[in-house]
C-alpha cells in the first residue's frame, strides 16, 4: 500500500515538475518508467497488468503495462474492467467526512449510537466512528466464520449480509492484541452507520455528495 501511494504521489509531482501532459506518449512513458523503477516498490514483472491514465484538460493519455492473460501477450486497454477492490474505502472515508461536516454525526460518536438496541454491544461502548475510519477498532480483517458463507470466490460477500455483520458485532469480544488492524469489517460497519444516520442507502449518498 505504501508503494502504491508513493507511486501515485510521484506521478502527480512529476506531472507538475518534469513532464508536460502535452508531451508525446513515448516521452511521457519514459518519465513514468523512471518513477516506477526508482521511486516506488512496484514490481512490474510480478504484476499481471495495469494502466496509468493521465488527464490534461480535454486530453487523456493511457499507458499500458503487462498483459491481461498470462499465457499470451495482450496489453490492457482503457476499456478493460478491473475489480475496484478496496479503492471503495477511499470513497467511503470521504463520504464519512462530508456527512460529518453537514452535522449528521461526530466522528467521536460511539458506533453503538447508530445501531438498533438488539445489535448494540456494551463491551464495545468505546469504539467510535473514528476508530472504524482509521482502523483502530480492533476488528479483524474479516468477521469470524466469514469463509463458511462464501460460496463464490468471485463474489465473496454475496451470502454475507448486513444482518450477519450486525449479529457478529453484537456478540464480539475484543482481544488483547493491538487495536490497529486493517479491516474490511470497519468499513462494512461504516456503511450501516452512514445509512442509519441519513436515512439513505450508500449508493444514493455517493451520488449526492
């Protein structure tokens, strides 16, 4: 994650100080190749394929790396579809901050405040929205027994719904391990809180804000 963040930052800085976006694609690619090689931990040889897209006013440049298929050379294109993965956490985090600014809640509010009484957990009374946001709640990456409900690896969350998550939360007991853990569970709970606080579903909130 640090390497990817460093890579994105380096591209942005280079776009401002080294390369003009009106440059020819070969020149632009040469500069980006240097950034990847010397300024990041990204191993091009061990990444199947990716695209870097750069927008300059009304022009967009797409630079492809790697292959779509491991058994045949085929550069990825701008029309290929990628799994968005945890990039959604960035959008959820920004949405959380936007809603706090509008007074829907405080980041210091306990998570329990936004759950029905049957799903509140007195043992977790000190866990706040901020803890979920910055991964200091102590929740594991996935809820316990999550794998038992997974039927399709291509859609692992299909059979694990919000009711399952709330039941897990209400019975959870924090262990003594460090509370700083990267956790999908945190952001799944954030979705429930945002919807409870606003009365709107997450997709509607994303479009609105």
